[in-house]
C-alpha cells in the first residue's frame, strides 16, 4: 500500500510552508487525492516525483555542458 500524507505532513516532507504547498497544489504541480468530502491526502511517491522533476543541476555541470555544446 502506498504511503499517504496529510497536507501538513506533505509540506513538511517537502520542507516548504503550508502556503507554498497550497500554491503548488492549486497550480496542479502536486496531485491530491480526495478520501472523503473534506479529507484530502497526498502520496509520498508523487512528492518524490515532484522533487525529481524540479531538480537543478549544479553550476559546474551546467558550465561543462555549455562548454561541450559550444565545442570549447
């Protein structure tokens, strides 16, 4: 069974404020699952996917990639 989290748990997992988390959810960047009329949960797997999609490469890697593209 997949691990489900509350809104507060999911925000803490991402290490963002509740306000930032609510914005991410409202923008559709993080899916939510309605358990009942008033109860919403978030899958840990979806949060990990969000983290991976938003990974930023270290500056050295970016510079090396640009250099290789430019043939330097």
